[in-house]
C-alpha cells in the first residue's frame, strides 16, 4: 500500500500515473491540506511516497520524483522500463533527462512568474525560458524520429515512464504567456499518454 503526497498537476502526477499503470493501490494527499508538510519532507517538495510494508508494519519514505519512479519500476513487474541491458540504460537516461533537464526548464517559468516584477524583464525571461524548452523538445523529437511511424513512444510501441513524465511537464506551458514549440511526433506521444485510462484516472483523483 502506498501513500502519495501531491500538488495538483505537479510532477507528482507522473508518480500517480505510474502507480496506476503498475496496478498498485495508492492513497493521495494534497499537501495544501497537510499542516506541517516540512516534517514529512524538509524541502517541502512533491512527490513524497510512503510505502507500507505489510509484512512487518514498517513504513519507508521516498522523495525525489525520478528516484521514486525507478524504485517502483524495480519493485513491480512492468513494461515501462526494460529489465536489463542497453535498453534499460537508455530508459533510465530518458527518465533522468525528463526529471533533471526538462523539468527544471519548465520550472524556470514558475520562478519568473513568482519573482520578477518588472514586466519588460519578465517578458524577456519568459521568451528565453520558452526558447530553451523548445530546444529540449527538439531533442525529444529527434529521439522519436528514430522509431517507425507506428511507434509513438520513446521506447517504441509501448509507453515508458519517461513518456509519462514528459507529458506531465508539457501541460505546464499553458499556464504562462509563452510560445513553446513541440514537434509533431512529440505531440503525438503527448496525446497518446493523455488518452491513457491511468492518466485520466490520476487527473480525476486530483480533482
């Protein structure tokens, strides 16, 4: 049994989708309703995953989105990440690209909106951030272009954890006055992930 602390539409959404794909029971808790979230995670960031060990009643707390997802994929049988070999290494690299490269690029949009007051400076900063994000989507597009036309996901025919993570981040751009360029293959991948029952279920659970 898992407990997931989340913020609506934040990166914790990807963790919830992965848990549904793994057919795992999860209770989700909105951090806005937690009186002292820093006691659970000192950096006050989501996701936080609590794993209850049914055999001994002990619980384990995990933080950092990529680490949580990799832990879940190692713990439960799945098709979201190859089990061994070069394909697994590539899958892990794609997860880390999503978490450590694409996620912070989108994160700059939130920082700009919250901390820059001068409108001219803010506009320039938004344009620079959008340009970087568009460049990163070009990288994704190039990866997808290596597949056949019928293969919509980074790993080929089947959805991967990285696809889910990237799709979650792609939704954030609509909240800001930016023009982000996403390639045709990348948009096709995003649309396919958005149509997944597990993604729709996670969105509905967050309300």
